C-alpha cells in the first residue's frame, strides 16, 4: 500500500473560538433548567461533537473547492480561491465572510453568527459557473467538428458537380467519334473538349487544395483545443506541475521504456517536514504559498525534457528521472534538500523556513509502477523516521508482504 503523510487538514477550533453547535448555527443557547435535566450527558456531548464534525466537513469541502477549482466564465480563479478560503475561515472561526465589512476592533462577527445563506449561494454560483463554462467549451468543440463535417460535405458536392461536367465532355467525344464529319471539324471539337476537361481537372485540383488547407486548419484548431484540455486535466491547479493522474501515466511509460531499452531510471518522493503544523499555525492560504514556492524550487532543478515533476499529495511531490542511475538521483536529491532549506518565505510578517525528506528508488527489471513507487515510499518513511531533512534510498526488491 502507498504510504502517505499528513497534508493540509481542515483547521480545528481554538479554545478561544470554540462554540456549541447551537451557537454556530445561530440558535439561541439552551437555558439551564431549574430542575435536573433528564437528557443523558453523553447525548448532549455527542450532539456537540457531531456539530463540530459537520462544520469541519463543510470547511474541508470549501477548501477542496479552492484547491481543485475549475474554470468559470468571467470569474478569476485566484479571486475564487481567496473567497473559498475566506468562507472556510468564516465557517470555522467566525471571521467576516467575503465582501462583508470588518467589524471595528474585532475580526469576528457577532457571537455564533454564520452566513449560511451566503455559503449556499457561493457553492451554487460555483456549480452553475463551472457547468456553464463546461457547456461553452463543449459547444465550441462541437462547432469545430461541424465545420469539419461541413467541409467534407461541400468537398463531395463539388466533386460530384465536377464529375458531371467531365462525363458530359467524354460523352461529347464519343458522339464526335461515331458521327461522320470533316477531319478539321473533328480535330477542332476534340481540342475544345480536351481543353474543357483540362480546365475541369485544374479547377477540381485547386478546390481540393483549398479544402485540404481549410481542413488542416480545422484539425489543428481541434487538436490544440483537445491537447490544451488534456494538459489541463493532468496539471495540479495550485502548483502547475503534473498531478497524480499524469504521474501514474509517466511511471507506467517509464517502466515500459526501461523494459525495452534497459536504460537506468530513478524516482524521488519529496515530502515537506512539519507541513501540517505550518498549516495549522499560519492557515491554508500560507500553506498554499509554501507549496507553490517549493514546486518552483523543484522544477528549476529538473529542466531536461526527460525529468518529470508532479504533486501527488497534500505536501508530497514526485520527480521521475529517466536515464538516471540512483547514485546520480541521490546527488540531485541532495540539491533539492539544500535549495528547499535555502527557501525562506515571509508570510503575514512571519519568517518561514522549510526542510523536506526524500525517498529514492532505482527502477528494477521486475518492477511494476506500483512496486517501484512503494520502494521509494519506504525510503521516504525511513528518512522521516531517522529525523527528517535527509535522503534515503528504498530497499531493492519487492515490498514485504503484510503479515
């Protein structure tokens, strides 16, 4: 099984901001009874816990919408992500919702107040916006396909008209051969028919060249649109490196190339140290800034076309290195460690230093994409267990069978 490390998790309430579900959902708190309550204490505590779980789930959903936001017409993605994070903080901490005026001297709204209607409208607008954008893209692709079909139809129609003219001229030649007439007249008629046939073929050839040029442009437009959609579907929306789907495909193809040509190939799994603590302390927006900065740092170290960088978890990155032995991969991993340690960020006035742990594995002839990945993951686990901020090569051979 894959070994994953904690990524970005929804922020829990602090002891200062914790409220009961009744207050969170805008209901009046229950007045203490003059006589002992007959309601079991466990039931009251269970309701409170259930309310907190529901709020955490809603905040996590809003943050997932932010992280994996889809294109919308007339809506900037960065603005949408900021609003989604603001709504998540409004749900969990009671901070003002997007667009609301901040209360004087306080960063929170009235005690227990949540704009549930605004949250519903935000989610509804997002679903509607993405649906309209998807419909628009589909419509554009459909139009391109119809242009393609129409050009083919017009080409066949013109060819049929040209064929009719050619058949008429051939029939005219046949009549001239059968009918008696002077040699000079026959020669003149034949030359005229040949001239008309040549003109018909010339026009047909020109039309076909124009049609092929138009079809070539249509195919290129359609191909570019499909390639762009395919690339977007394989790109992590936050860091703009490959996503898990692209990583799985690249691992599979690397295994096939290795089996065919026996060229060395290695993989690195990079995991940020203490990223969950950073998220909980500074917030998910700060965590996003860190992930973007780390992705850029890694990409700058692996520029060749045969190197592939992807984000496959909350704070986990993978680097696939074709034509690279594991010894060379380890040296490159040491550069990753050094560059990430040198990456110092300032978030909300606070200085943030980073480090990471890396697992490495060489591709073996008996490996599958899964076993290759798992051996690197075992190296990553060993690096974490040994104190972090280091590189460990995963053991050779298949992963041990669980007992």
